[in-house]
């Protein structure tokens, strides 16, 4: 089994990383020139509006969709602490919620150690994409919970340990903690770049989509027979205007048939995604053309197709405004096929 660490071992490891951050944070602060309070705030706003045309076994449908509205604020007091708050509207669920709200000590160029606590995305997976629709790897592995991340980042190498709220493998819903680790190495220059990394999480059921697909008991609670660990591997390569990204998220064990079923037995879901993108100028406008291919295995309970081929073209109309077109074709075993064409107008600053 990968990283068979009990909770006490995770706590000790987090403490070893947190201590240098804490000692550094309590050092006397050097005199700083007075600044306006607005100098410490960086607002972030993004709006994404889509028109979707879908053709599947049920027929052809079309709809306008306000897919995302996000309001964020980056707060920094000096160079030793920062905060981030993001509230967003999710068009898929038609809900407004707190996406991120956390405080970070350390990090940056002056301090390689860092500690982040609050509501955050666990450092499990990369999920980079140039497409409109989220990759299958993100659907299987993204964890957004209250928790803490401690790590070290310098010279292109990043190591992180994290612990977050999670499902109890023995019974109580949201009574236990999930934990994991990630490692990534990245090098970039003006012409070339690459990154490679991976991660492990103690319970893949803590991922948002997996948690939402798990079967509930009669008292509307989720109970797991055991933890099902997850593995992530990702790599990216850039050469001039061409870039390639590939990623894998996989369960390292099987759920029971009562939790997450596949073909009469317990599922062991896996997702893989690859994209090739080319950035160029089209009549003076930054343009990105991309081709993507994705596959899943034993992920029908998560409502993910077995295969998707997609192409995309995105044009920066002017500062902060992008028009993007995407065509995707999904396929499942048998006769289930789905084609979609999405037009997105996005604005951000």
C-alpha cells in the first residue's frame, strides 16, 4: 500500500514542516513604509457565459448557460502572510458558495516553507486544460474542503503535505480526516519548459464528484467499508508555441458494489486526459488551438463517458475578454454517443 501513514504520522509530518514557518513568522518585522489599505488588496472577477448545443440519444437540445461567476480577493500584509477569498456561482448546481477562504504564512521568493489553512483545494492533481469542459481527471480527483497544507517550494521543486475534512471509513459522515502528499518539479524559460509531478490521497471518496455519487443509507448518511486511496500522475511539456499535457487519476483499490457500482461489482475508477495546444497570433489576437483525448474506466457511476475527443479554438478579443468554441464527441460501450458544441464568452480581470 502506498504511504500507509496513520493519522499521528501525518500530524508529525505536518508539524515538522509548520515549525520552520512559525519560527520565521515570529521574527521581528523590519520597518515598513506606510501604505494605503488598497495597496494590500487585489480583486479578481470572472464571468463565463455559454451557449450549448447537445445531440445525444434523447435528441438535440440547446440552452444558454451562465456557467460561472466568481468574485475573489487576494489580501497581503507585508511579505509574510496573505489571504484569499473566492465566492462563486456554479451554473451546474445553480448555487452560490464559498469556493476558497484561506490564510497562508510564508511562501514566495523569500521563504520556501509555507502553511495554508482554511477552505482550499487539496494539492492533489494538476487538472490543467485549454478546453471549456473540465477534464475527467478533475471530475474524479478534485478535493475542495476545509483543511491545511504545509510544504516547501524552491528551485522548481515543490513538496506538500495536506490534511482535510473527509469521510469516515468506519461509519460517521464527515467525521474523519483525509490526508495526502504531492511532489512536483518544474523548469521554465522563455522558449521551453516542463513539469512532472504526482500525488497520493488517503481516500478518493473525499473528491467532490465521488462523494456526490456514493450511495446513501436509509438514514441519508454515507458509510464506507474502507478507505480507497487515490494516485495522481501528471506531466507537461512546452516547446515554443506548442504545449502537451497528460494526466492520470486512479483509485488504488475498489469500492464495494453498495458504494460505487460497476458491472455488478465494486468500481475501481480511473481517468486519463491528454491535450495538445498551439498558441499563435491571428490578425493580432492571441489564439489557442487545442486537441484533447480522454478516457475513463469503471466510472459510469460518476456519469463520465468512457471516451471523449475534443477540439477547441480560443481567441482573445481584447484585454480580459475571450471567445472560445469547443466541439466534443463522447462515446460509451454499446450505442451511447453524445456530441456537443459549446460557445463561451469569458471576461476576467
